[in-house]
C-alpha cells in the first residue's frame, strides 16, 4: 500500500485501516499515561490556581509556576464515572471510570506525552518527562543541551534564550490497541489539541512560544531516549519570556546538519518505563508512515512561501454577521466547563452574536508562530465551514466562514441535519438537536505535495489546534462541542462542493447548548 492509498483510506475508507471485526482487549489495555521507573523525580506544586484571567506580563519563570502551567496543559484534572448503556435493559449498563484532562482525546486514550528540556534555578538543567499521574518531573538526561537542540532545529532558534523547550510525542500503542491503523489519524489530532492548549495556557503565564514542526527526528528522539518504533516526537515548542522576534525563526545560514552525525554527540540512554499491556501487537504500517516523515538533514527543512497549495475561491451569497471584539474570558473556567455532550445536546436558539463570536475568536486565537511560515502572518492552512440551523438572523444552510471579511458565504441553503445524520457511521450524537455543525477543512492531498509525508501529520496537528480553540470558545459561550470522526467524508465534501477547490472535511464538530448527563465527577485540584 502506498502512502497516498493509506492516507486516502484514513479519511474515505476507514474499514480498511480499522477492521470492524477487531475487538480491543480491554483487560490488557495500556495505561493512558507513561510511567518511568528508577529515575530521579521532582514533585510539582499541587497548589494550582483556580483562575487564569488575561495574560500575565513576562517574569522570571519559577518551578512552582511552571508546574501549574504543566497541570493546565496536560495534567489529570478530573475523575469521571459515566453510566454506559450496553443494551435496552438496565442490567446491561455499567459504570466507566476514566481520568480526564483539559484536552480531548479519541476514546480518552491520550497517546501524546510531554517532555521538557528545562533550565530553572530550582532543579538541575536537563531533559524531563512530565509524569501526569504523580504531577512530577522525571529526570531522563541531566546537562545543558542548548547547542545540540539548536542544531537539531537547524539553527533556527536561539535555544539559550529559552528557559524551556517542550516536546510533544506520540506513543503508538496507547491508541493503536483500540483503533488499529486508524490511530495514525487520531495521533496527529490529539497532538494538535495538546499544542493548542499549551499555546493558550502559555499566554496566561506570560510565556512566548513558537512551534517547530520540522526537526531532525532521530536526533530529538535520541535526546529524549525514545525508541522510534514505540514513540516519536511530533512537535518541538520552545518557551521564553523574551519577545519571540529575539529567538524564533533565525535564518539557517550554517552548514547542513544530519541526524546520524548529531546522535553521535550524546550517549544512548535507556530509561525503563511501564506500559501494563502484556501483549503488544505489531503495527508495521504506523512505523513505516512515521519513519517516512523523518528528516535526516536540515537541508530538507521547507517553508510554505516556497510552494503554496491553495483552493479556489468559493462562490455564493455573502451573509453578514455582527462585528465582534476579541472575547475576554477566564481560561481556567472554560477548561473546567468544556464538555463533549454526545447525546446530551439540546436544541435551543443560538444568536448571531454567539455564532460570530465563536467563529471569530477561534480563528483569531489560532494565529501562532511556526517554522513553516517563518514567523510571518499568513492565511491559515485550515478553514471553518458549518451547517447552521435556527440561528437568529442567519438563514439555515451550509456556509464557509471568511475570516478576513468576518462574513459567511452561503454555499447551499436549507436544513442539512438529516443528510449529516445519515452520513454518521457512529450514531453517538443526535444532530437534530444541534444548531451548529462545524467542519474544519484543509487540502485534500494533506500538504504532501509540499512537505512530503510529514505534511499529513502537520495538517492533522493544525486541525487539532483549531479544534481546541473552538472547544474553549464554545465553553466560554456556554455551549459544548463534540469532535467526531465517525462520518462519511464524501457526503460532507459534496455538501460544501469541495470537488472544485481541492479541499476536504478533516473533522466534524457539533456545537450547541446541552443538558447535564448522568455522571459522577470529581475535580482534581486543591
């Protein structure tokens, strides 16, 4: 199977990458978090602030505040027991016990892990893993690695100006055991949601940041002591208290660097970790597609200004929506109330002001520094479409949100909930109870013509980043959002007439008011 065929099946023929007759062995499921054994550890403060209002001015980072930052980004924040029905009779229902975080994850499996290269006065300089279950840092490699990491990033970052560098990785088995090869699509989305949360929380702590999607994979994995067949880094995010212009996106004018030579500068480390699964199935397709995205030399690094893939402009009636200012809301509160309603959506009126705020804030907060755009402000590579019903002042229909003009473009009039419901492959949401059904769209060829196989996972991460902004904004507006992949892509693409502009629907997010479901919850903070 070629790369193009594999990626096509991930979106258009899911049964080929996730056989419907394969049942996960839940008795042998892996942990949803990584546990290292025998490594030095440093506990983090449990006295987490309960509010995050506005953006803090830059200040000298301390371990105490950085621990709070990590908790809001990816810490375990909630213990939840949900009543899950397995049949029409009550005796076939059971309680599902899960640990939750502020970011969503497909099936609640959390394949992403967080590592950080830290230089703080309160603990030794070095590379750490964030142990979420114990809220602590586990030391993997002590020392100063500014020069090594700078070369792994192609000398495009002044690492010495950054007090921390965060690595977002993916552990393949953590969700492959349930989703088979379909897990590859989920892994990019999960990593993106985590990155989106990290960037938003970083603003509240006064940290400047930038995302590097391109780096020498083997060298970065080697620094962290990862086995590439089990886990691999997807993104590198330096953090600083200095303006981004002083340290991010430096021109790479030095000699090319290769991963094979760079790895020779550091000895191997093999820290032991616990998975829990006694039997781990092979996943050769995941390994192949991941390794095909590896970059061996900094000469492979690209920027999107060199080659830009664009869809044709849409044609249709422009529908005005109210002008809005940036939302001012408490991020901590929005995180706590974020909820995926499932069957708890409840159809109620949504105002045109709510819709305008949702769309505008999601796109505005999505702007970020990254190595594809060389730190410049360019058009996002993903965009928002939606089917809206019962919105005050907005005719029912399928729309494209044009962020530059802050306007809606009507592509197909009418109520399309029946069509969308028919296209659901998993009927875990009643779309007839949903006023806003949003779709994030991107290039049908997933940027692989520009960025190779790495383009696919970059696209999925950017989708996840935008989805997290949508969910937080919906929460701040008193609504819930439920990301879904169980839908027929062809139906959605035809609805928005994507055949003419080379786009495709990458994820579906019903958004709207909801009622509280039957669940027992406990918040994990002091």
